[in-house]
C-alpha cells in the first residue's frame, strides 16, 4: 500500500524518499491541498523475467527445420554478391 505524503514533505525529504523507493520498493502518493497529484513508484523489473520463466518460455519454441541453415546461407551469399551503396567515408 502506498504512503501518502504532501508535496512539501517530498521536497524536504526527496533524497530519503527516493532511497526508500529504490532500495525498499516503497511507493508514495504525493498530495497537494489534500488531493493526489502524482505517484512515485519503483520502475518495473529490468530483467523482464526470471530464469525459470525464460526456460519455460523457450520450451515452447519450435526447432527450425533442416533447411533453415541452407536458407540463411543463401541469403548471406545473395547479399554478398549485390552491389551495395557504400556510405562515403
């Protein structure tokens, strides 16, 4: 549950409040004249998912067919043979 603080309290204790958000994962509702005007919360997870979630998701992937490597080689060789526009150096 978020903590309610006034804008004045936030201004006076900004460093402490930011540390509480960052290190403790606390959330704050900032109020002005008794009305909520903003929320201060930790950002979402930077990792995106846990290792167990990743392994579970990868288990659903299909293995490419035998011709997949041949298709990639064909693409690479066709691009190598094309006259490409080079950026001036």
